[in-house]
C-alpha cells in the first residue's frame, strides 16, 4: 500500500515534476534550464526504456538488411551513452550538493573536473545551485 497499486505512488509522496518545481529556484537561469532539460530528455528516456514502451522495445531491434530485422536478446551497448550521461549528471549534482552542505574542500576542484568532463556530453550549465 505504501507505493500504491503496482508501484504507482512515488516513494517520496510527490511526483518528480512537483519536486523539481519546489527546488528549481535554487538554480540560476542557466542551471534551471539544465535541470528541466535533464528531466525532459534524460529522465524521460530512462522511463521509456525502463517501462514497456515503443522506445524500450525498439532498442532491441537492429536492421540487418532492408527487409530483415535482428532482435538483441542479450546485453548490448546500445544504451551505454545515455546511461553514462544520466549517471554523470545525477552524481555530479549529488556530489556538489554534499560538498556544499558539508563544506568539503574538494568541491571546487570537483566542479572544475565536472565541467571538463561534461564537455564530452555537451554540458555547459552550472553544476549545482551554489555554482
């Protein structure tokens, strides 16, 4: 009952959009845009892959020829890049939040490293609310 029928209720009691609306004011304009871009693209893609959608099903198919499809029924590297991007962005946000809260001296060095590494994914937005 805690998570609703078939897990339809969020474990925090609010949906993701509500939570983002509550915290978006902690970022500057560029950071807010990055936050919502992450939600609209990476988070949405993750949900589409996780659940039974056309997206999740289509990644299992590859074109063998103009008239043949092949099905990948084992591990694949097709979704590695999106997964790495989602992890990079999420853990970067989390680490800088912890660095700010606990006044870690490595916080600024991590922000520099994150910005450099983020160029791989085309990220240029601030990392966390205090950036």
